[in-house]
């Protein structure tokens, strides 16, 4: 069997076009566009690239973009004050503070300060708790994008065996909650899991989010399973440019899976598309 490649780029474009239509309708009704504020602290090059693409996508969707780029000497109290100002700003529907933050700033404190109705990352405990208890929540963008791709590929997920590898608050835990919400039978595996190969080999759905290049080998995959690879790892190459690979050994896994996301071009574009969606959803909920 050779797996089909799940085209996250095309799916992301489709979601963003739908959001752009929704943005025009919102603006007609509310007399202002939805607004997203991004906050970047420091000079981490990868974070700077991500935040720039988020700001560009916001403008392309017709939303107001408020970019705050702060030096890495910014104090925790200065950052908390900025978040408080954004909480109070009526033009701002979504607040995204790019992680990781410099080590002198307590990420937990910053996340807890974001007004939950503007928490388009879905990282605030209020949103995590609402997701876990089945209430309307703002849901983290990456797992939301993974679920979108899974449902587009498989339709009903009810009763399917799903393994989520990774237990982060950003991906693993919310991914497991979303799959449970779709009535899948969910296992969360992580760095201490014994015999990961055996756990993976039982799964109809594998979501890999561990950040270890090509850790999941192709022969672990049950024939016909669907594989979502959240990993983005840069391997060194002779020309110094590096090569992006996922957490799954793609060339091996295509021989076993029914469908698989490539890296790049799989989950990545969906994360930004879902951020746009979350900002529109937040704007609607806040406007009432
Ligand atoms: N850093 C890596 N992924 C993310 C994300 O989805 N949101 C934020 N705010 N920071 C991140």
C-alpha cells in the first residue's frame, strides 16, 4: 500500500478563504473587523518567522493585526501590563503571546493573565477546562487543525483506536480531548511509555507530537492507519541549509499508512488557518 498525502496547504487555504468571508460578514454587522494582537518577546529567529506569518495571514483575512515586538530585556511586569492593556482594548478579539518566552518571564503567569475570551491559543486553564468538560472553548490551533484533517480524511472517528504521542498542553493533551469528543478510543503515549512500537501498531489513527526526528518508524504503523505528523525538526545537511523532517519516518510510513501528512505542508499550514478561525470565533462570541 502507498499512502495518500494529506494536503494541509490546500486545506489551510480553504479554511482561510472561509474565514475571510466570515470576516466580511462580521465587519458588516459589528462595524469593525475582528482584531488579533500578537506579542513576540526577544529575537528567536524561528518564533519571529512564525509570528510574521501569523500577522500576514491576519491581514490577508481582512482582520486588524496589532503586532507587538518587544526586546528580550522586557520585564515580566511590563509584559503583564501589555497583556492587561490588550485585554481592555475593544478592537482586540484575540491575544497571542508567542512561546517560548525568555527564561526570566514566567509563562504560566502570562497565560493566566490573558482574558479567556481572547485566548485564541486556547492555553488558559479556563479554556483547557472547558474543552475537557465538553463546554464551548477556544481550542489550541494545532490539535484543532489535526482534527480537521482527520475528519476530512476519515469522516466519523467513532470507535477508532487513536494514539497521541506526546502530552504537552499545546498539542498532546488537547488533541486527546478532541479525539475523545469524537468518540475515539484514545491512548496518550509519551517518553516513559513502555513498548511504544506495540502501542502504535494497534492504532487506526496516529498523531505524533514529540519533537524527535523520525522517531516513529514505518513498520510500527498498522496497515491502513492514518498518520498525522506534528513534528517539525531540522536535520543538518552538507550544504548547511538543513532538511525538515517530522516525528515519523515518512518514506517508510507511506508503505503502511492509508494517508499521512507530509512535513512540511501537512499540519503546519493548518495551525495558522485555525488561529484565523479562532480569532473570528472569539470576535463573534465577544460581540454577542
Ligand atoms: N510556540 C509554538 N507553538 C505555538 C503556538 O501555537 N502558540 C504560541 N503562542 N506559541 C507557540
